[in-house]
């Protein structure tokens, strides 16, 4: 497919979205706001993850289209209020990519790219008047497991042994509590929480993503349960 045809397809999508939002368009599309579309963005993102896990290009293409629609939808809404357009969105990410890859688009050395990336992000936040505290850098809306892992990556060394010791210690305490007849629920939850955090820390130190791992293992368990239940 040529570049011209690709641009035509994107332009057609933009025009379709503008039509749907127009007075002669679709009443449902006109009623939507950035807030009402939040759940659809999450749903489409998770459906794309499932398609990627399935490894089927047709499904991935379809789900990428659904996610792209959400980007175009949001941009159309804000363009109607004069805030920004899809062009501004594209220009913003182009500038960001160039700014964060000075070893490609400038004369910076390839060595130390990861450290430079974080420094550039910190400088960007300062220029926008935003705090560099973790509480502001890591969204509260992330799934708990993903959020904990991001925090762990910012605060730990690459040595997993300390995390393993924490897991073993908390597991022993949980075993002892479960052997008691009247175990305090808050204490049990505290130990379970600390063990979950330690697992996230171990995953980060081992360069693994526990969110992806757990999602895949859960899918495997569901398939196993369905397989068992379908045996007559």
C-alpha cells in the first residue's frame, strides 16, 4: 500500500467521524463526551491485548482500528471546542519522539539512552509545571498490579534476592496465621499485600511484567476449567 492510499484512509476516517458528530449525523455519537468514552478506550485496549496474545494478524488489525477510532473520536470532540485537532495530536507525538531520541534525530551518543530518556521526561514535566513525584507520574487509574510494578522499577536494584526473602517471610507469616482459629483479618490482608508488592518487586528486578504473566495464566486456567466442565 502506498503512502498516499494510507493517508486517504486516515482522512476518510477523520471525515466519517466529523460527519457522525455533525447535526445530520448519529445522535449517539453526538452525545458522547471525553468522560463517557473513557470505558470504551479501556475496553478497546484490552481487546487489542487479547488479539496480540492470540497472535492473529486479522484480529490485531481490527482491534487496532477500534483503538484508533477512539483517538480520532476524542480529537474530533476537542476540535469542536477549539482546544486542539488530530493534527495537533500527531504533531505533539512527533515532536516528543524526536525530543526523546536525540541519538537518532540529533548528535547525542547512543550510550546512556535510557538514563537520558528519563531525564528528558523529567525536564518536560518541569517545563509544564508538573511535579516529578511518583504520585503524579504514575496514574492512579492503572491496574493495581501494573502500578505497583512501575513503582518497583523506580525504587529497586536489579538484585531479586531481597524480594525473594520478603516473599518467603510473608508467606511464613501467612501460614502461621491461617493455622490459627481466630486470625485477625487486617493482619492477614497486610501480609498478603506486602507479599504481592514483593512479587511485583521480584518481577521488576527480573525484567518481567506480572500483569501480562497473570493475564496469560488466568486465560490458561479458564481454558482448563472450560475443558474440564465440557467433559461428559
